[in-house]
C-alpha cells in the first residue's frame, strides 16, 4: 500500500510537470500543487479513457490512468484551472 502511494505521488509529480511544460504560460504553483495537478490529471485521464474507449468497465469511470492519460488529464485540469483563476482575477480588478 505504501509503495502504491509513493508511486502515485511520483507519477503525479512527473505528469504534472510534463503538463506544465507542454502548456505555454506561467503557472505559479509549487511542487505539492504540481503533484496534485498530476494526480487530478490521472483521474481525469482515467475518466476520459473510460468514456472514449470503454476499457476497464469493471473498475468504473473514476479510476487512475496510465502515464499518457495522466498527462492529457493534467493538461485538461491545468487549462480549466487557468480559465477559472483567470475569471476570478478579472472580476477582482
């Protein structure tokens, strides 16, 4: 169980960092937020894989995905985060 959690954190860090590198622009977030981005991206990638391809029907729609799915999901999560945080900053000013 501990190895699963450690590997999930490492995969989240790598997937979040790759997503941040692939999407142009500044993202002022630290390592914990990058790990969170990658972990959220993994579940988004799992959901997208389930919806698009219907694989792993026994596991359901909310599941972790592979590395590529994690990166794609992290990119989606990062773009949504930017859209939401951009609107908040626009309303304040």
